[in-house]
C-alpha cells in the first residue's frame, strides 16, 4: 500500500482493515463521490446534453463524466471537493 492509501486509511480510521476491505471501501467511496457530484451538478447540464450525460453516468467512468462537465460547470473542482468532503464525513460518521 502506498503512502497516499496509508494516509487515507488512517484518515478514515480503517488502517486495521484488510487491504481487500480497504480497497472495497475506497471503491465505494469513489462511487458515492461520483453520485454526489452528479446530484450537485445535474441541473447545470443543458437539456440538449442530458441524454449524453445520462449515458456517461451509466457507463460509470468518473474521468469521462468530469471531462464532459468541465466546459459546463465552471466550479467543477470545487464541486468535486465538496462532494468528496461530504461523502467522507458521512462515512466517518458511520464508522466512527
């Protein structure tokens, strides 16, 4: 496990979990962050682009969704940061 994973595991208080469990938690957190971000920006996507947006969401690629949203959402980095912080805070509240 690299230093970033170690730091994140410690921040989430899951450092004593198995590497497999940590990987699963990280994957789920990433998915939840993507979902939160989509909720936060969906009203900013023009009606003409919504079908393409839905297709990208369905495909599940964070990078593709971000690339699609970058020209539409001027504060996307902030939105991603806020979604990340909210998701991590919710996780910490559950795990303790």
